[in-house]
């Protein structure tokens, strides 16, 4: 996300915010966890403005699987509004408490693109 002055003392936001969730689970727990994620977490996350862009599953060890979910939000205001709404929703805390009881590891990263990082010169 970058900003530019509007000339009126305000700052206009450009670009969105991406959130990358990582949950590492025992292989046998992945499918039940994903079913719970789809039914218990995803609908309210969408209501809070989160949109799933991509999901991945990969082996993290001989018996563990990493699930990665890349979310996007419109801008930083949408990110903070979503976070605030999640903090007020006891279902969110309950879902993550159940996840933490199963997970080998869990991480969330909030990402914003580097200015010009998608141009041909940077990627070449």
C-alpha cells in the first residue's frame, strides 16, 4: 500500500492489504480442520471484508501438512475494521483456540506490496 497527498491535507491510499495465514497440522487433521474453517470461520471472515485469493497445501514434514491461505482486503482501513470486528466476535477467538489445540504451528503475516514491485524491470 502506498499513499499520495490529495492536496487537501488528506492522504489517499493506493493498493490493498494481503494477509497470509499459515497453519501446520498433523496430516490426519487437515481435512477436518478445513471443513471447520469453511463452515465456522470463512463466512464471518467474508462479512468482515476478507477475500480468499489463493490457498495452498504442502507437506511440512513426514506427518505434517502446511495450509496457507492468502486473503486480500481493499485497503488499510478495511484491514483495521476487519480486525476490530474480529476482536468483538467470540466465534473468531473460539475458532482459533480450537485451531491452536490442533496446530503444530500457526502464523499470520500482513503484507503490502513494494512500490513498483510488479513492473517488468523489477521482475527481470
